C-alpha cells in the first residue's frame, strides 16, 4: 500500500510539472488542452487506486476483522469468504486462518515418584470464528505461539504429577483423557477450540528404564525358580505314587500266587509270548529252548532233556 501511495504521489507531481511546462511553451493558449487530459488521467488513477484497495478477497477456510483508523477494531468478524469491501486507507483488513491445525509440543516433567518423564503431545486447534476481534486485540495473529506452549506445559505438569511412573504406562488412556479435558477447559479462556489432544510419546530416563528391565528379569528368574520347585514337588509325588502302586501290585501278585499256583505259569506264558514276538520281528535267526523262553509245557515237575541225560549217565556209573 505504501508503494502504491508513493507511485501515485510521483505520478501526480510529474503531471503537475508537465501541465505547468505545457502551458508556458505553447503560444495562444495552445497548452490549455493538456490540463483536462491530465485531470482525466488523475481521476482515473484515483478511481483505480480506490477500487483496487477497497476489494478484499477472503479465501476458503479464512475469516477476518476490520480495523478502522477512526473507530478502532470492530467487535464482530465482518469479513467472510469471498469478496468484501473496505474503505481504502481508512480501513485495514486483518485475515485469520480458521482451519484446524496441528502443533506438536515436547516437554519434560516429573511424576509422583519423582521420575523424569519426557512427554510429547499433538494438539489439533483452531480459533473461534466468532471471537476473532478478542483474539486479535489480546493475543495478535501469532496467538498459537503465545498461548498453546504455556497452557500445555501447565496442564501436563499438573496431571503427570498425580501418577507414578508405572501408572503413566498402565493408565495411559486415563492420563491422555485428563490432559485433553483440562486443556480444552483452559483454551476456552483464550477463545481457542481444541478438537483433539493425544499423547504421542512417553519416555523415561535411562536409569529408570534400566531399573525396570532389571526388575522384570528378576521377576522372570523368580517365576522360573518357582516352576522348578513345583516341578520337583510333582516329580516327588509321582515317585511316591508309583512306589505305592508297585507295592500294591506286588501285594496283589503275592496274594494271587498264594491263592492260585497257576498264576505264575500264566505270567511265564505271557513273558514267553512277548519274547517270541520280539524274535519274530528281528531279522536275525535265534533258536531258543523252552527253558530259555521260560516255558515248560510239561510243568515245573517235568525234567528237561539235559536233566534226563545226566540221570541216565549217573545210573550207568553206579552199575
């Protein structure tokens, strides 16, 4: 605007010089025809300047207020999307971006158990379109840099100080919701609308992280030791139960032998069948006698062939 004013002033001065020079140089009033042309040019220039500076185009997602040199800032937002008109030089438009924007804020604070916490927040905000005069009068166009860092720092410190470091991890949704609600309440005092606040990162100091890892390792070792102890107890119980079962089995077998002498012979037959099945499945050829198979079909009182041969030889020696 200042450049246009300077150009217009230079043009007017040159026009006056040309008018004065032309009137003196042409005899008989020949220069009188130049004056009206210059006045027309000046009128057209002033009209073009006024039209150019009186039209304000507001882009989509923007709004504005009008500052008057006579009455000051108007208390309502008068500039809407599209073409608007102002009085040149007397009024000045101030355009605001009212679209939702995101701002990331990183800071460090302390937890309830005095642990240093690095927290990162992502804030989605926009100015209240009906309160643009208040925002411009109190905060200016850089309201986001003036307000958001301070209220985010204040609210985050107050909320994080209510939780221990471990609770910040286990109750992250609750912490995020409390920070969001408090920020929305505080931002309303500055006529800002916060659409969303989210915790994007939560980190602790290296010392605390190492201590947590050591604690987890110790808990895992304790659980492993507990499992080994329980396994040994179960094995002991298994051995006791097996021994009790074998003792009961031996007692039953002894009772069965006493009650029925044929029980032993039945067991011998079962053992012989098992040995025979194993030999049949083997590729090697093995020949076993009935004595080796623990199977004597003639009964325990019957003599084997070797015993009979020895008895016959003994009789011949006696003779």
